[in-house]
């Protein structure tokens, strides 16, 4: 009989090293899905151009959303800021329908807003990450506050998703001037969504 069999599980803070190590590993396992989801949303911006033919959305607008996500654990605060971006005077790229009638800002919000049992990108990733963390903690005879774990996982996943979306858009914005094939690269990544390689 091992030392942990039959013993009461020890509670560990979400900020504790054991939980953070498990959380980091589980989040690393979810990164490909976040990158693919971000690429999928960036493809919506291909034809979102100003009268001069340049892409309408500036990289700094997405970077501002990334900064908000990095500074809060509230998905509602991030969604609220995107709605602000959509509604402000320079927010047309966030709210203008694309060729397939999808609105970039609404699509990003749909990916990050989380309803229990929902299927948004972040909710699905949060559920998977938390299940892995709880299993790892249980194997080591630890428990943690599940609500706090979900909140921390969701915040980190949201910031990462938006960061990867920003990186993908930065690539497209820079390459678009000289090589329109960059959009094909991103579309190939986006097609991997749902596990298709």
C-alpha cells in the first residue's frame, strides 16, 4: 500500500506549484487548438479592406484586446472591450460583415464567451484542461478549488488564444503587401479545426 492510498486528499491552492505545473502542462496540450481557432478567425479579415486596398484592421487594435485579456481574469471584461472596439468610431473592421456574412468581432466573442457546457473554443479548452489537471492532482492525492481552477484556466486560455490570433494577423498584415499567398497559409491552418490535419 502506497503512502497516499487511503489517505485524505490534500488541498492545494490553484496558485500552488503542484497545481500550476499541472495547469501549465494541460494548457500546453491545448495550444494547437487555440492557434487553429485564431487562424480561423483571421481568415475572416482577408477581404476587410479600406478604399486604398489596405487591410482595415490595425494590428494595434488586436494588441489592445490581448493586453486587456492579459490584465484580467474576467472573460466578460474581454468581451466588453471587443464590443467597445466594435462600437467606437474606428471600429468598422470589427463589425463589418465579411464575404460569408460573419462579423469578426462577434466571431471572436463567440470563441471566448463561456457558458457551462458550451462549445465555444475557450469553454471546450477550459473543460479539457481542468479535467486533465484534476486527474493529475487526484493521482498525487491532491484536490483544489474547481471553480478557481476553471477561472484561472479560462483566463490563461483566453489570453493565449487572443495572442495567437494577434500573431497570425500580424503575419498576414505584413505579408499581404507583397505576397497574398499568406492567406492561403492561414486558411490551411484553419482547416485543421475539429481535428482534421
